C-alpha cells in the first residue's frame, strides 16, 4: 500500500504534464459517457467513472504543496477528479434505484452532500481554495434540492429566497475566513457572486428567449424590483471587494451581475428615466462630484523646516552632538 501511494505521488517537475493528461482524460471520459450512454450497462459506466475519479483524486491529494499553498497542477487534478466524481455519484444513485424519469431531488441531495464532503477534505488538509468553492456550491445545491424533495416547492420565488440565504451565508464565511485563510475568503466571495447571478438568471432566461425566438413573449417584469436591487447591490459589492482585495474573480462576477441587472431592468416595459436609470445616474454623478470636488490647500510646512533648524529626528547627513549633564555625586 505505501508503494502504491508513492506511485500516485506526482513528481513536482512532471506535475503540469500529469495534470494536462488528467484534464484530457476527464474530457475523454465525459465524451465516452455521452456517446455510449445506451450502449454499455449501468455498472460499466459506474466502474469507468469511479476508477477515473479515484485515480485522479489520489494524484491530486498526494501532490506536495509548494510554499504552503497547492501548486496549480494540483488544483487542476483536484478539479478533474471532482468533476468525474459528481456523475459517478449520480450513476451510483441510479444503480441503487433512484428514479431519473423525473427530477431525482433525493438522489441529488445526498450525492451533493457526499461531493461537498470529499471537496472539503483537500480544502482543509491541502489548503485548496478552489475545492472550498466546489464544496460551497455543492452544499447550496444540496440545500435547494432538499427543500424540493421535502416540500415539493416549484415556485421560483422560493428558490430565489434560498439563493439569497445561501449568498448571505457565503458572506459570513467570507468575513470569518478573511484573516486565517484569505484565498478561501475570496472563493466565498466568488460563491456569493454565483448565487446572486443565479437569482438574476431565474428571470433573464424567459426574457432572452422572448427576445430571440419569434414565438416568445418579450416584455413584462423579468425580476421584481426587490430582486433587481439584490442583483445590483451584489454586483457593486463584488466589484468593490475585488478592488480592495486585489482579487479578479469577484470583479468579473460583479461585472456579470451588473450586466445581468442592466438586461433585466432594460427589458422592462417602462420606457422612461424614472426609477432605476435616474437613481443610478444620481448615485454615479454624486460619487464622481464627491471625488472631484475642490480640495482645501494643504497647511504650510512647520517653521523649523524652513529656518534651517531641522528637528533632531530628521537629521541624517550631519554629525549630532548631545550634551548630557551629570548630576551624580563625585567619587
């Protein structure tokens, strides 16, 4: 067993090559699963997915960290292994008798929880922030499918509230991890951005279909004003956080959320400047005026610097003589 584990530990100088091969294997297995879906027995599909996921995950977990953080090739191995583990778990649920003729909410719930647990292991043990992101997203999927499984809710408003709750939980995790694990904290910001973006797209899909298809039904309110505010505030917050932390991921997701907000608010039936356009223009112009307002002149320099008598702490290029009086009694 130790010899096998050592064999599955990729050498650092060959890590990128092994990771590139693992990515190609993942793509190849995915194509094989799609094309031979009805050609192979269910057990064979499960064996292929499970063996490929186990080997690639073992390679990723055995890789040694460089400088206290996982190298890029290790992240590629872990992502590839988890990408194969997800369909392997669903196939295993199918083997156990899950009904895939309808949406298998129960099967998706427990498979998402297992996937989150597996992803949390390298997130904690190996310091992999991308695995923390995958675990966070898997937990969100498990929560929503669990609600669907238990209550059978089919209203889009229910899942918008769940996504908002999930985004709020990610923000709390972001604040808790900002000090001890800053890279994990940034991934929680990405997870919150994806949750808010999902809220936007619950309304955008119908609007885009209505605009692109001749038989669609454009117009109407894609997102209620309250949810438009959530998307707008989330986009602004992500851009601000990314700018302060120097993290590009939250900035990209913030821009995506703001673009989704523009589409959702722009496809409204209201063709006036009232409400959102006027409010946002006022906020933007106010912020620009605040930044460009006339500035008060700086106070003059202290007189000690202009008269030649430089304070003692600022003298660097001249010899300083200190005279100290000795008041001790003579010996």
